[in-house]
């Protein structure tokens, strides 16, 4: 076996800071049931976001689907049903997901809350681990999975009971399988429409690669998912959701804007919490979306390592989305893990490791409404995608004399 197959070389200072950050984040989660907010972020209780998913599924089986999009009534129900679980009443927690997402959550509605919550986190974490195992080089598989699933963002996602493991897994698996199984990879990417704000970069990437089979499969899977959900829930559910989504984003003074979007990490939230008027914050979000789309197009036209491409699309997805939650920083943790797998070769400067670490621990300085430092996260992501895009070609290549797999794949695109 050649010397390029040696164990990953990660600077000791990076490992030390990473271990401390991860231990702190998981300590916050462990203390949440008994001492919420005692050493940092106050999550109120474990699984507060999963309460929404579980209750939505339960309401469908209970014949209450028509009331699902009443945010006030839904929040009142959550506070009553989970009064013994919550450390304090939640202010506003509406159902904001499309019917296609509710369709995916239905099996969990048949389980008790705690069982469903634990099962969802373990299952989606396992799917992400399998996806990362598939795309990573053999010698870095375990470190890449550990970095993605044990970091601060992973802890917060698990504590909130959110779906960022699933979102990350769909992106990693979809783009990871695309070169060899374009129909399967494309279909997986089509499922990402269940989180519609995270899907627009997918067709841009596939068009950039001129992978029409994967694009067709992605669109077909998206249409099928929407069609099945319409058959199960009725077209009225889609109409209610579309009206809710339009009203929520159009009203800068609405309740969801105050207690939902501004508590996220989007460019809009960063600018608005810094004092920018809604029009300027919206313009900034539009500029970020255009920048992210252009970056992804260039990324998938360039001859880059596949995992560098996936890392960029993960980071750009967070940058361009009009709304992200704190748990969605798990996409950044996954991006940093994949890039670290590329960096784990000799001769990589400490600055690159430091940038990867900063992206990985971004969850600890967010959301911007609580931490002004979090308002710099979009700039951090711009730096990350720029360095990965421009620096990937200069990463040390394998020394075995065989052309790296990513170069052969790029020529096949």
C-alpha cells in the first residue's frame, strides 16, 4: 500500500479545539431536560421541533388536517399536550412544511412521542453516516462520519429534533451516487423538495453538468412525491400551505417573521437583526441567492473533487435559503467534514484547517438574533466556498501514480 494511504494528518490544535467545542455542545443538550439554558443555548426542552412533526402526523390520523395550518391554534395545542415536557410554554410554533414533508413523517405518527423522536434522529443520522461512508476515501471514512455526526451542529439538531441529518444525507447521497447511478442519485435529490427552500441549487448543479438523466429523475421524483401527498391529503392541503408560505414571507411584521424567520440564520435574518430595514434585508438575501447559484454553477462546471463539490453545495444551500433554522448548521458541519476529508493529506496549510473548523463550529455563534457574531456567518460561508472552489485543484494529489478518481469523473461529466 502506498504512502498516500496513511492515517489522516490533522493539526493537534484543530483537534483540541474541535473536541472542546463538541463536548460543550453535547453538554448543553444533556443538561437541557433538567437545567435548560444553564450553560448556554436554552432549547426549552428536548425535541421541541419534533413535537411539530409528530403532532402533524397525529392530527392527520385523528382527522384534524384542516386545522394544521392554524399556527396559533397549533401552538396552543402543543403547549397543552406537552405541558409536562416543556420547561416553559413556547411562544409560536406553527406547521410551516409542505404536505410532501408531512407524508414522510406519517410513519412516525404511529409511535409514541419519545420513541418517534429517538427513532427519527437515529435513523436519519444512520442514513447520513451511510452516505458519508459511500463518498469518502477509505482511510478517512470514520473521521469524516465522526466529524459530521458528533459536532456542535449535530448536537443541536439532535436536541431540537430537527431534520438536518436527513437534508444533509439527501444532498450527499444524491450527488454522491449521481456519477455512477444518475437515475438513483437524481431521484434522491428530488426528495429534497420536501424542504423546498433547499432545493433550487439542485437543478442548477445538474444543468451545469449537463446530466439530463439525473435532472429528469429529480423532477420526476419531486412530482411523484407531491402527487402522492396530494392524493393522501387532498389538493386543499397544498393550497393552504402555499397561501401560508406566501403570507409568511410577504409580511415583514407578521408573527412568523418575528418568532420564526428572524430566529434563523439566513442572510435576511443576519441583516434584519443588525438593524437593516426589510427591503434592504430582502435585497441582501436576493444577492446571496444569486451569488450562491452562480457559485454552484461554476463549481459543477469545474474539474473539482466530488466531495469538494458536495461541500460547496451544502454551504451554498445554507447561504441562499430564505430561511434556515439553527439546526440547519448541520449542513455546514457535514460540509466541513467532507472538506476535512480532502484536507487530510500532507502539506495543507493550517489556514485551511482553521477555516474548516470555523464552519464546523458556526452553530455555537448562532442564531444572529442571540449572538451578533452570528451575523458574520454569511461572510464565513462566502470565504469557505471561495477557498474550496479555488483551492481544490491545489490540494496534494495521491502519490501512487494513478490519476485521482475525481479527475476521471470530472472528465466524464
